């Protein structure tokens, strides 16, 4: 099977469509700036907390833990706070934010709808069912850094995505409308199952709600290692399809006439994006709206070219969730606010804004 998209067809379609489309090489400075901004935000997030550590000290401690670099001795307390507590939390938040935003951009490209995000395929519902089954069972125990909840959530998310895709498939074609409807149906069933388990096992309701609202208070380097391969694999697999996604914004029939295997592109992009999202959800819980807010903001600023949108969504998704997590853990000194509450407070009004704007566009008023 040829996984690489037909670049010639994509070039013919995109040439003349948007004169602002540029080469990968010319985008490198933009990526570098976005990456630099993300690293600065991450450094500030590691420094900030109940115990404030100067950024230069934080950077020195981090560098001291890298191979072949020595920056001298540091306070054992500061070292433990930075490297064992805050660094895995910030890195995991950044990785999850990048994955959700990148996957959201991919979903919106495939569905050609700015309101689409990974959860539309039932990822959230499947992960919720898998995690809840473990939480209400005798298996809900941890051994050190290990817990059965993340693998169960991961398995549930993959099963839900596979079920939604198989229900929507008609022969060798997967209509976009059918895919959305099957995802909604799977999500409804999953939500109903979770609700039933919360009512039937009311002693575990608080634990279930904590997972459903998401968070990084149990972040470890082990969880980072669990999610990293899937995040990297999704980026490597989906980024080469950026040109093809630009072509598919015109019309799927036109893309087919240009030699694009539309169904294979859909399967590849949605498959890898869903796989990465499932991994992210399994280690963080459900964190909504990241895949909606960030890609749309990137398109508003840098335009619709998915050679910009996909990578920049990853960088700014990481920054967004790192900042949201920093707010969640410091806004109230008495307890930690679930990060899902923070993203919902930002995302719900943004969703209504997009819905209102799309409605005006449909009526021809801009």
C-alpha cells in the first residue's frame, strides 16, 4: 500500500487556489518561533507553584539531568520538586495538549467542519467506559506508578473508534455524515453506560468524576513514556498528508478526479489521530475543547494551509494546556481545580462563538 500522498495531484490542486501557500522550508522559522514560545511557557510553568523557583535555577536543574551536561550542585529539595514533580506534569500536559490540538486539526480537515474534534468519533465515550469499568471493579489499585486505568481507557477508546468506523462504512466508502452520526450514536451509548455505573456504584462516583474531568496531578515519567510513542507516530504519519488535506477542502469528488484516494486518506488520518487521542486520554482523563479552540485560532491567524495548521496546532495546543494546568493547580491554594473545568470555561463560550459565526455564514451574512 502506498502511504505517501500523491504530491503532484496535490500541487496541481493547491497551485492557484491560494497564493499564500508556501513551501515547507519557508515555514521552518514559524515552527521555530512556536517551539521557542512553548519551551519558554513550559519553563515558567515548572518554576511557578507553591514553592517558587527562579527560572534560571529551574533551567539549570533540568539541564543537569540531561546526558553529558553538568551545571553543578543544587538543592536536593529544589531538584526533587523540579525533576520529579513538576517536570513530568508539565511535559505530560504539553504532550496531551499537542496531541488533542493536532488531532483536532486533522479531524476538522477530514470533516471540513471547524466544529469537529477527536471526541466526535466516540474516543471520549469509549475511554470513559474503559476507565469506569476498572474504577468500579476490584482491579482499581495502583502499584507504584502503574495503574490499570490508562490501558483500560486506551482499549475502550480504540474499540469505540473501530465500532463507529465499521458502522459508518458502506462497502469501500465511509461517508462523512454517516461517520459523524455513528460517532454520536457510540458516544451516546458510552455516556449511558458510564451514567449507569456511577449510579450503581455510588461509592466510586467521586473517583469516576475526577477521571472524567481530567488532570495531571498523578503525572509521572512513566505516563509520559506511555503516551509519547503514539503522539510521535501520529505526527509522523499525518503530517505528510497536509497537502492532500488542502486538496480535500475543495471537494472530495474533485480530489478523486486528481488521483487522490480519499477513503484511504480518511482512514489513515482519522486512524492515527484517534490512536494518539486515545493514548492521550488514557493518561490524562477527559479534557475537552482543546481540539476545537486551538486549530481554529491557528487558522484565524495563519490561514487554512494545513502545512501550517497541523504543526502550529501541536505547538500552541501544548502551550494552551500547560497554561491551563498551571492555572488549575495555583488558582486556589486549598485544592486543585480539575483542568477540564478550566478548558470548559474557555471552550464553551468559544464553541458558541463558532456556532454563531457558522450560522451567520450559512445565511450569507459576514
